[in-house]
């Protein structure tokens, strides 16, 4: 795939209907055109895996007519130079505390009955409005300017979309080397507080994080040589997380396409976005969600490269939209030691970081 700057006509088509995924710290994959949906990958050079959280979408693969790899800085220059970029004056309706209290109580009740050890309830802020191509340009410009360590990603058409920058990779797989990389990412604190009370010295946060590590070890341990890094604090600017890196070397490297499906089904959701222990299934999360759907929040967001490096992100830190309504989701890990007030504050910190990142 060629690497170059987008022509103005291509940039206009990209803002109308397209997709984006960061590749490393410098580049990003940009696709545009008439999106085609399918149940399985078609072999297109610009094909993304964009299911819903519960993997119930019959056509999760989306392919585009055109795609290039471009520098993040070049794309930011082009987007920033667009005229008539409106101020995104959205009036957000915050999540209701009572709704979160009910979800929190449901999780704590299941923990008390020894049914689970952790779950991640999700709440949404909502706003009314229609995102025009110019508005998407401004959000993308803000995102590319502010996202350094997090990975920018997105998909949109005239009527729906998702756009954000995630700190979490579900997995990446290099078919040339037979190496899979993933991470445990759980435990959150405002970075301004980290110097006074480090996450690594907080028993509750370390317990929550260790549940994610344990879940990944149980899922991946039988595939080959699994290397696990020490746990460390990862500073992302406004917020920090506990992070542990993992690398799996397969005894017999599988094909990229076969592994892509197997790992999406096996790893999603990790305990960082789902339930611990692994034996817990979708039913508890659906009961926790109630009538409100997560849509693509926390779902896999991936790009399959049969001969190179495939990447699947965890779609958090984003805004979603459908027709004239926008959704900003945030989740928090609830364990036995959790306190409702602290978790509610964590949701606010995450929500503020997303709005700052996107300029909304």
C-alpha cells in the first residue's frame, strides 16, 4: 500500500465516508469511498473489522474503494487548514447517578454471591445534533493533534460513526514472525493524583489489574511461550493506567486470518471491559446494560493484514453517533473493594479526557 498525502478530492471523500487507524506513532491508515459490508473478509486492501460489542452484527467487515498510509502530521495539517470549521457546541446530557447506582449494586451483589469477581458497567452521556463533514474534520484534527500514545481510530458514513483514540490493544499479530502482542490495561487515576498516591501502591487497583492478567494467562497460556512484563504506570496525560505487556510466540504459527477470528472470539472482552472470571458469559453484561446498548463501545476494531501486522484495538475513549444523536460511553471496573463515589469520579475523569481529546 502506498504512503502519501491525500489529494483534496480524496480528503473530501474521506470526510464524507471513511475509516482511519493509527499505525505506530507517525502514520495512519486512511480509507474512503462507498463502504461495503460483508460477513467475512473479501480480500480488499482496505478492510476493517468493526462489530458491535456483543458480536451480533451479521456483517462486521467493512471495505472501502481506496486507501493509503499517510503521516499523522500531514493529515493534521490538511484537516486544520479546512475553512469554516464550526465550534462543536454540543449540549451533553450526563449519565444519571441513579442508573449507575443500580448497575453498581448489581455487580456488587453478584460478587457477594461469589458468582463473579469483577465486572465493568458502562454509562453514556448523550447529545443531540448531526455531525457534518466539517465537524468531523474538526474532531479528527483535534484527535490527531492530541493523541500521542493512544491510537486514533474511526469509521463513519453520512448517518453513523465512531471516532476516538484508544490506549488499549486487544492484540496485534505479525504473520512474518509468528508473534502476538497484547496487554492488560486496568486501573485508572487522574495523572495529577498519581504522584501522591501511585496506582501500584493501591491494593484495590492492583487487584483489579491482576484479574485482567490472570484472565489473559488462562486464555493464552496453552498456545506457546508467553512472556509477561512487570506491571507499570502508563501516563497518558490527563489520566494514567496500570499496564502489563504480553508477548506470545506460537509453537506453530497460524495463518493471520485464522488467528484473527480465533483471538477476537477468545480475548474479547478481556476482564478490563467484561467480567472476571472467564467462565462468566454475555448474560451478566447484558443484564447490567439493561435496555441500553453499548453499540461499538469496547468492541474490537481491527485491520487484517494477511502478510504483515494485523491489529485489533479495543474501541474505548470515543464518541459514537447514529442519525442525530451522539453517545459518549465510559466504563469502570467494579470489584469487592470498589466504592461508588470513587468509581463515579473515575467515569467523570474518563469522560472529560474524551471530550478534551475530540474538542467536544
